């Protein structure tokens, strides 16, 4: 499992290691620091973390313009069923992107550039 960090500039204002903790942190931050949650949702950080933990269905339901209550509703939807199965895949763990903490920024500057498939013409030497 990877940890999700709620940041306010350089300060960690909340963190979660699983879906239940994420939901509880959002509920707490709703009064203490709502801007942090809205920022992370708008930038897609929560969605990326959910995917990394195997909650693709919940990730696909999040929209950038959601209120905090709407975000909480999506996260709590079918939450009891997930717990009974031992996680989103019935194994107690999510899939994919393990070890990549969401404290990292995944903006355009951190994406790998695609290598060009076209080659420059070689110049002939005399």
C-alpha cells in the first residue's frame, strides 16, 4: 500500500494508508483544511491514488468540480462490500504502482518524453 499525503504548500496536513483512512481524513479536513482536499481532487491526485490501490470504479466516478460531500459519498459507496472481501480485489491489496508515494507531483514536467521515431538525415562525408 502506498500512503496518500494531503499537502498545504510544504506541510503535510493529512495522510492515509487505505480507503477508510482517506475517507476519514477528507471528513476531518472538510473543516480544518478543505482547500487541500479540493486541490488534490482537482489535480487528479486522489484519482491516481485510488487507481494505484485498485479502486478504479471509485476513481472513474470522481470529477474535478465535486464538493467535499460528493467526494466522500463516492469513497463510501460500496465501502462495506470492499471491506468484507478484504479490499477492492478480494485479496486485501490494490494493484499497480506500488512503492510510488502520492507525495510526488505527477505533472507534465515529471512525465517521460516519448522518443522520436524519425531520424535526422545523415550527412555524407567526402
